[in-house]
C-alpha cells in the first residue's frame, strides 16, 4: 500500500463501521453542522470562501491527509476519553500507529538499520496497578520516528524498512521492561501538503517535539495509549498537535560518567483494572 493510501485509512488494518451505525450521529453531527452555519453567519463567509473550503477538503482527501488534519483534534478526544481514568497519564495515538509490529525477544532491542542514525537510548521502567502492584506480561507496543531531521516514521514515509523502530515487548516477572533504541528527533508534519499549508497560513509551525509512542495492554486492565517527551525540547510549548502534558516530559540521563555512554529514559506506567 502506498504511503498516501495507507494514510487515507483512519486505522490501517482496522475495520471501523460506517458513521450511520453510530446511535449518537444526530446528537453530535447536527450541532456540528449548526456551529459551522453560525460561523458562516458571524464571519460573513462569502461564496469564494465557501469554494475555498470545498477545494481544501478535496485536496486533503487526495493527499491522504484526512487522518493528519483530524489528529489536530485528537488531544481533545484524548482529554474527554480519559478524564476519569485511574491509569497513568494518556496522550494521543497520532496518525502513525501501525498494527502488526514484530514481537521482540529479550534482551529487547528496537528493529533498526545497521547504520541507524541517532544516539543510543535505553528506555526502561515498570508497568503496575495504581497501587503499585507489578503487572507481569503486560504488552508494550512502542513506535517512534527516526533521528533524521525532521524525523520520519517507517511504513508511512519512504526511506525506512517496514517496521523499523516499531516493536512489541512484554514486562518481566517483576513487571519491568528495558528496551534499547535510539533517541528520536523532533518531527514535523508534511508542510507542503494541504494541512501544512493551512497551518502556515494560520501563522503556525508544523513541528512536534521529539516523542516515543507507547500502547500498553494486559488482561484485566484498561489499555493505555501515551507518549513520552524529553526535557529541553524546543517544541514542548508549541506542539502542532497540542498533545504535550507536563507529567510526560522526562529527563534523558547519561547512563554513567563516561560521556560516550548511552542515554537513559525511565518511566513507570500504571494501568487501571477493567471497569465492570
Ligand atoms: C501528529 C501526531 C504524532 O504523534 C505524530 O507523530 C505526527 C503527527 C499529529 O497530531 O498531527
Ligand atoms: Fe508521533
């Protein structure tokens, strides 16, 4: 599948029913239409501007950027979905999750090219209940951009082998995990496509701070989707996706006094039990 066709699917590889199957279609879509009409009235939107909007949506679909534009709203969806969650802090999935990443074998090393650019990074931590009980055998599905500038994602952007820097691992008998990978660089969404050009016209840049995506699942627990960010990143305060949360900004520490040793990143996740 081409990058564009892949990006056209809201969840590559996942079947999602038609919107008419959703019983809340009247409750949610009708007010959405009403609000657009209010803006047309309030801002005196002209026929030309209405045609610009039509043209923009056609362009967006043709460029395969519907999921990309929609990702700009995902931070609010995440906030609503997880407002009452007892799990640790969530963050958006973003448009570039791909199911089917390889299950790795310990000691865990992210799939990477022999000459993968970037500083080595050891990401470790634990998965526990909110009370701190270890969760053994929790599945972590981890994906991140490479260390080129700006970073790119395998299976989405050309230039990387499939599932490069994407992998699954499990917590051990103590509920702990350790994954060796590389430090991703900040990422910017394509700025030549309709989404990037619109952001530019709005006076906004297209950058996201560097981040590592993680999805965690374990039997009997609510699944968690989150991202981890690095202290000192220049885009933490102006993320194009408005998805940074303070609790998810972490220090990258050198492993030891030796300056050529790798960086370490530590984070403990908590999963709330499944609601009954
Ligand atoms: C967006 C989010 C991401 O996590 C990412 O890697 C790229 C884009 C977004 O919200 O547009
Ligand atoms: Fe991302």
